[in-house]
C-alpha cells in the first residue's frame, strides 16, 4: 500500500472518529502481511482494537463524571481487613433493611 493511500485511509478513519484504528493501521497492516491474515481477520482485529479503545474511553469518562475522590481496583482492596472488622455483605444488607438479625 502506498503512503498516499495509507494517509487517505487514516484521514477517513479519523473523520469517522476511529482514532485508535487510524493510529494502529500502519503497524497492523505490517503484522497482517507477516502473518498472512485474510481480509476478514485483519478487519476483525482492527475493529476489535477500536472497540476496546472506545470502551476504555467510556469507562474513563464515566469515572470522571462520577467524581470519585480516587480510583480503587479490586486488586488493591484489602479483603483481609474487611474480615478483621467483621464486615459481611449479608450483615450489611440485614442492617440496612431494618432487621437486626444476623444473616448467614
């Protein structure tokens, strides 16, 4: 593929707001050529990468809009601390339903 065609295709992708696809197109074309991917496999990979990028941007935007004071992942949550203080989801739910009984 010549550079003019590649540049035109990238401009068209950017016009369609396919930012990740436009950015990764040159490297993905080289990879597809080396691996001898079919057109369908190449297109599937390109669309998958764009979809992942859009999902990441969507999650990031929702997090910003939620105005969380900081981000916390499940990997960073201290489950042992929750056990030490006796926190259990069922106890929490029972307490907030108005019942004082311990739910097992």
